[in-house]
């Protein structure tokens, strides 16, 4: 065989994702809050993008941010109710807008580019060319900072308008340490102990290791710890739950020998072993009841009063409300959708003044990226609305009658119904929330596995079965505690074919104790 250089032409297939497709996939799986932050960064990066001022921009397509499912409510309250049909027959077919971002490994670059070209219909392209806007919320007079609280538009940033920082637990303890201990060596020990305090206010770690690491005696470390255990809040710097409660009772002058014995055996209290506690503590039933009531008034985690994080409420991406004709209206939450414009006039002006090729290339790239961002945001809104409308159509019994009528649903069912890929539906339902008359739920909440029916009928949703198990346990009484086997029998009588281990798994996932523990708790007179 002769080795020589030569040219060969080979044909092959490979999966290539263009930067535009990668951006579209990224935007699709972002929540509205994350999307706003992303658009803010693009506004800073791209000079051709700007926010609209003083005008309310709505989705140009009448069905883009609002869709009436026009689905008749089932006539009965059974999961087997007929689904009915959509009354909104006038809505144009938007299958050409399906955002199938994922592809199999065998798709070629040409197929992916064709898919991108087919993402937007001709009417959408003409609308975007005319308006060059991303549909969004009405101008409410507020803009959101990435790392701060809302600031009124048109007003200068003010330090007084930001949130003040709260004092942390470490800072609170350090202030008391500086006042209580003046010796430098003891202060070093105290600062090291503060570093070992967890969020609940407990000292984690071994005192012996602290003494060895700092080169101090164990007695000095313990003495410093005992001083710091007198700090506020009461019970802080404890090494165990029993010690934390003992510190609080000692401050109230209620730590007698009987109470100390109860704290030393506090695990028996958690197990409701009241008879054993009365023998150990040497008290009668009335005294034990009083001791337990005193313990219930204490704070087992005193450190949680500090470092309180600001609770961020869930902002729904989609809202569902009922019409007067018992149909469901699905709308995008326009209050959280970002708005952005492509400044075509500025682009035309700057393009005429560009003299070298680098400037022209930069402007061309900025203009292309700006238009693609507009298109991607527009299609993201349409895709979310399309998926949400189908979820509402599938789960209308849940909206009407509650979680016990939640139907089994998977991604493939929704994807087939709206002519999209499963991966696209998965991205749409990630980090997205829907506000319904039943509460705010993540879109993935409506996708549950199916449990077979013992009567051979339609299967049952796993979430509905969990709700049924919780109802059975909550309605039981102390004289007839339901075991897992008994729950299985009751569910089979109701037409649900389920195994005992599945019932136990669902019960443990809902943090419901076993039948033995529930019997002990309900029969207790305390």
C-alpha cells in the first residue's frame, strides 16, 4: 500500500446548533423574572435595543397573550367526564409556530436551519418588521433592578429607596462578646466559637478540637462557651436540643431535677413514651403535662430569629380564570413580560456614517442579534401560551373540582396535541408557574404518572391518589388507625390498583408517620 496525500469527498451527518438556536432554547426555559434580567443585560450590550417609553405595547396577535379555552365544564364530578371540544374554532392554525428546538442526532445543519426559518409565520414576520417590538406588559411606571427592589422610572437612584440590611446572628453575638469578655485570648476563642454556630444557633464541632487548634486548654474553651451561653437570645450557643431548652429554663428559674431528667430523655418525649418518662422523672401525670407545656413554650431554634432571608413570592407566568360561561380563559402575565424595541432609525443613521468594515460588521451583527432577540421573545410567549392552554384543556376537571380529579398526564400527550417536540414542552414547563383558582402551581405539577384502575377503567393520577391517602389518614380516629394494608384495601374498593409499598412511599413522602406512631399520638391524652 502506497502512502500518498490525496483529496477525498465524504458525506456525513452531524448535529449543529447555531448561536441563534442556542439563544432561543435558552430563552424558552427561563422564567419571566430571569428573562427580564437577561433582556436588561442585552439592553446594555446592544446599542440598537431600547425600552419603549410612554406607550402601551400589546401582543399584536389577538390570541397571543390571551386564549379562551372555551372548554365546557364536565357535567359530573367524576374523572371520567367527557372532555368536550374547543369552542374557539376561529383561532388560526399556528402549527407553523411550533418551537421544536431539540432534534435527533441524525438531523443535519440544513434541517436545523430550515426549522429555524419555519419558527415564525409570514404574518408574524411582517408584524415584527412593522413594529419591531416584543409584546409585554403595560407601562406601569416601574422598572426592576437585577439585584435590588423596584425603582420608579424617571427618578434618580436613591440609596434610601433600597432595603436595609438586617443584623446577622454572628454580628449580634460578636457585639455581646466584645462587651462581656475583655481578655484578648478569650475573645479569640469566642470568635472561633461564633464561627461554629449554625443557622439554628447551635455550636457544631468538638470542643476538644477547638482547644487543640487554638492551643488553649479545654477548661478555657468551656468557660468561654458557658459565658457566651448567657447571651441573647436565650438558648443560643447550645450543643444539643436538650442543652438549648435547659438554658432557657434556667433563665426562667424552672430547671429543677425532674425537668433536667426530662430533657436528658427528650427522645422519649418525641416518641410519646409518657409512662416511661413519669417513671424516670418521678412525677405523676399532671406534673408531666405541666412540664411538657412549659417545654412547648420554648424556642428550639433561637438562631432563626436572625439572618432572615427576604421571602420572594412566586410570580406566575400564566394566569387562568373562569369565564361567565364556565369556560377557562388562559392569559400570559403581561406584568412580568419585558418589552424591547429595535431602533431602526438609529441603525439607519449610524450605518450611513460607518466608514470602515469593522464598524459595518459590528452594526450588522447588532442589528441581526436585536431582531433575533425580538423574534425569540415573541415566539417564547406564543409557545408558553400554547402549552398552557393545552394543559388547562387536559386538566379542566382539576380546576373545577380539585386535586382529587387530576388526570394522569405526560409530556408526550401535550406535545402530540400541539404538534411540538417533547423536549420543547419540557423546557416550557421548567421554572414556569400558573395562577389558577386553586392556587399557584408549577406547570410540571400537572404532569403526573398513572396508576392503573382495578376495575379496568381509566387510570388514576398519582397526585390524586396521594390526596386520597392523606384524606383517609386525616379522617381516621384513635380507635381505628389505618394500616398501610388497610389503606390498600380501601383504595382497591375505590377502583385504584396500588401496592402496599407504593402506599408506604407516598405516605413517607408526605411526612405522615406510621400507623403505630399515629396510634400512640392519637391515644395520648396530652
